[in-house]
C-alpha cells in the first residue's frame, strides 16, 4: 500500500513537473512587447477603444487574394477539394483533378496585373472611407505580406509584391487609418479537405496534393481526427499562429487587426493582444490600435458582427463587416445597391457601430464598372450627408418605424444587415448638440416622430429649426403633444435616404 502511495505521489509530481515546464516553455516562446498590457484578462479589460475609431464610422476592406482567380467566389481553396461541390466540379473541368493541379497551382495564376493601390485608395477616400483594411491572409494560408515565416506569400509567388505593405503605404499617404485582417487561426482545420481523396469515380482513392508532405507548409499537416472545430486544439499550431501574426503586427504596426472568429486560443490570443496594444500607444500610454473579433470581446477588444447588426444601441462601439457581393469575385454575382449600403451604414451608426465594407476586386485587382457605379452612389450621398455620420453618437433611441418589428436574424448573429425599409422607417444620430433624423425611404406623406413630441420629458426637445441636408427648401414642421410632424419637401434627391438636421433651443 505504502509503495502504491509513493508511486502515485511520484507520478503526480512528474506530471506537475512536465506541465510546469511545458507552460514555462510556452511562456518563453510567447514573448511580446512590454507595456501597459499583459496576457491577463484583468489587464486587457483596461482597454479603451480609441476615439479615431468611434469617429470614423466607415471603412473599406480589400478581401482579395488568389482565391479570386477562378472567379467562383469564397472558400475556393477548401471547396475545390470537396468532392461534388460546385467549386470542385468547376476546378476539375477547368484545371484538372486536384491530385494533379491543386490550390498551390492556382496561386501561380494570380498576377494582380491591373492592381493600382494608390488610385484605389484615392477613390475609397473620395467615397468617404476613414479607414482601410487589407487582407493579411485568408484561410488559404497564403500571406499577402513579405513573410520570413511562410514562403507561400505574395512577394515570393503570385504577383511578387508586398500587397499589405503597398496598401499601407497608399493608405497612409491619403491619411486613412490602416488595418489588416488575419484568418490564419482557422486555417489549420479549415484546410483539412486538401488531405482527402475522391470516394467515387475514376480517381477514387487518389490522394489530393494536400497529402504530399512537400506542401505541408501551405496545406498544413493532417490534423488529429478529433481536431475538427473552427480553431485547432493543437498547441504547436497555436504557437505557429502566434508567431506568424506577431510577425505581421511587428512588421506593419497596423491601426486595426481583425480576427475571423473569437479571440483565438485563450492565453495565446491574449499574449497576441498584449503585443498588439503595447506596440502602438500615445503619449498618455493609451493604445491607439483597434482589435476586432467575432463574438463577445469581453471589453478586451471590439465586437465584430459578420453580415449582421446588433438589435439596439450597443454601449461600446462595434463593427459590422460585410461585402457588396460574395467575399471573393464570382462571375455573374449580384451586388448591393448604393442605397442598400447607405441604409445599412445609417442603421449601424445609429446603434453606435462602424461599417467595414468589402469592395469586390477582380482577380487582376481592378474594379468593374458596376462596382464603380455603387461607389459613386455612396460618394454622392456622403458628400451631402456625411456630417450626420462622421463623429456622431447614438441618440436616446436608435430609431422608429416598421423595420424595428419582426427583425430577421443575421447569418452570424444579431439582425440582418441588408433588409427592406419602408417610408415610415427612421434612424437617429446626434453631434454637437444637433439631432439628425434619417428617413430611410422617401416618405409618401408627412411623417410623425413620437420620440420628438412636445410632451416629451426630455428638455432638449424644444425645437428651433429643421432643415434637410443638401436642400435650401424651407421645411414645414409642427411639434405636437404626441409627435413631431415633418412635411414632405416638394423636391427630394434621387437617393433613397434623406437626412434632416434638428436644432434645439439652448
């Protein structure tokens, strides 16, 4: 009995020793910039969202890379290895079987020969973007920066250009804040389809090129059979993610970093945050960097809602990320209209959020005419109504109208970002003591706004004037006990969403 107790005690001591040394080794490996923040939740919850992000409201994203080459839309690098999928069928028909012609060969076809980052950034600034985000790496594990840790990058292959660096240079020249998105954390399990083979047909059982260990630095190695979630449980891969994202951050010092999921890998992810925040601080010691992630950031960063919006005013600034079409170029795709983009922006801003909009580029790197037309429509609206957006804050409520009832759920949480609005739908923002009222669609008759009635308990509702932005026409209005009534002007602009500026008695 005594011998068994001694054996058990020795075993526990040994396990503790190995656990301690393993943790110690991980801590040694996860070195980061020292400063105000460390890897503890308590430390990172001191984070304050920078004012520039609160004021910016609108950013443009280049969700672009070699997956655009086939012109078959998002997730091509995964689905080309999924037998029977649309993209797999296309790949076999146009390029051959993925055992012979794999994603590594698609990369060689990406030349970006029409890409002009300087002209595109000038356009995006003119359209109204205050920040710009470059793809750093999608789940395809192909890096768009000059990496020393991954040979599969845009300097070594494809266009042979530092895409992140050139985007950043152009953005800074035009005075835009610059961000980078990383999707690497999910790539380890996402890419496992490349390690399979057809189950049927003449090529049944023939391994895809992802099984070749020569290309493990692109497709990763085969995962453990239980490692199937969005984020890998493999400690070695978690460390690999840390080192690669740290290289990106240390090399470019972005104003914003986006992760495609929650904060990855708990302690490992918190070390990454500490490194990011400590590497960019102002004179008062506060970080000027924004980190956005899916799900609740728990005050350690900014909540990002993909293809959706929050239901009400969020106490902290947040972000919607979405695309005018598919995430990557897809032939024949339908895009949002400029009116839909504007309405989405207004709804998001009224709830204390920002809109990050992917503008779909061709594989060659330019924009097609229908995309340019959408941007022109956004620019036209922003030139007239931007004052009601930039630097604004939410009012006491975000809106009124039928769209607030029976709201459809978004794909990844919240409510749908693109949805139909009716003439009675209204949104609000406020800035410098003024209230801005957004009529989401042209009203067909006078609109009643209950929250601005004369009997309202809010003392700031003693109105002195109302004007429509971009119009010299005198607006007729009446403040009654039950509502504010605004008459429809005789002439309305061609865009759908009109904005009214309300001034109050001081």
